[in-house]
């Protein structure tokens, strides 16, 4: 039986990657964190993305999430995936649709400021 592996590639100075790290820690999922220098673009594209025969248009940005041979990039989709894929740990998305809509508004406003 194939073991599920969750990998998050990040850089400790990137606030976008830190979002994904926080989401993974809050969800309490077993994850392998791979810290890279943002100058290691060849490593990110070659070893991580190339390992799965895909290049989702990454230009070396982090975070990169790899789960069951599927690759996601960019912090917002990575965080949504973690929140919706895993039931363990903290609930990151409100159950109330009104509160969920307010949360999405806050995220869109914050993303526009960064």
C-alpha cells in the first residue's frame, strides 16, 4: 500500500510560504518541510516539479505543496487545499456561510496589500 506523503517546500523569509507552514501546523498533518533558498530555482523546478512530470508554471516561488504526486503552488490554493483536504487539527474555514464569506473578503483584501 502506498503511503501518503505531504511535502511543503518553503523559504523561511517568504511570508507567503509561512502561511502554508502555519496552515499545515494548525491542521496537525504529518508533513515533510523542505527549506530552500529562493536562489535554488533549479532545485525547485528540477527535483520537486520535475519529479512528477509537471511544471505548473512555477517560476521558483514558494510554497510548493506535493501530496500524492500532485503539485500545487502559491500560498492561497495551498492553504485552501490543506484546510479542505484534512479534517484533523483546527478548523481553518468557518462552517457558517456568512462567516466564510467575510473570511474570503478579508483574505482578498489582505492579498491585495501584500
